C-alpha cells in the first residue's frame, strides 16, 4: 500500500509552485507598469532640456540643451543666475532613487542654478506622461510642484 502523508501531499507542492510563480509575475508586472522617468524633458520654466538617465545606482538629470534664460521668480523676465557656470552639461537632478514607501515615486535632489541652492525633491511620472517634480525644504508639504514635459522625438 502506498504511503500518503496529509502534511505534504503532492498536489500541495504544485499549488505552492503556482503561488510562487504568480507572486513573482505580479511583482514583475507591477514594477514594469511603473512609469519610467528616464528620457529627455523640458523644464517647467522652458529654459532647459534635461536628460534623465542612470548614474550609478540612481538616476540623474543633465542639461543637454539650453532653450531660454527666463527667471522662475514672478515678474522677473530674464534670469541672472547666482551660478554663472554654463548650464549645458550641468547636473540638475541628483541621486534619484526609488522611494521605499511608494514604488511610483523617486527621491533625490534638484539644483536651482538661479539661486545656487540644492533642494530635496520627489519625482514621479504623472497620468498624462508628464514628469512631476516637488522640490521642498524639510517636508514635501512645504514644496512647490513643477511639471516637466517629455521631449517628443
């Protein structure tokens, strides 16, 4: 008579394999469905085209084209940056890594060449494919959202 164990029947092993495969596929699908911030973007001010690409284990954004020199300050036409280095080739987005609490969001820093300051920043891709950046001091609550548009090929 064949021995049969109620603790680990063969059909249970198969179910475990199916469950593990389903979990792996759903995790992969959720990761694959997360919009990708890599690519070329036009800043909210329209001043720069910035390429977001891997830099080590993170993402960074480098100015690849200078389009204008408008100030982000209300009522001011031309920007007079504190940082007088050429904008072309400057790293604007620094060390963006996936947020531990929200896989659709990235955390890093953004550099403002107009005032020469670096701010903490959240980054995500919005519902229409736009890049949503929220630079802030202290907490994201005290920030201001910027919308960058993807460069069309």
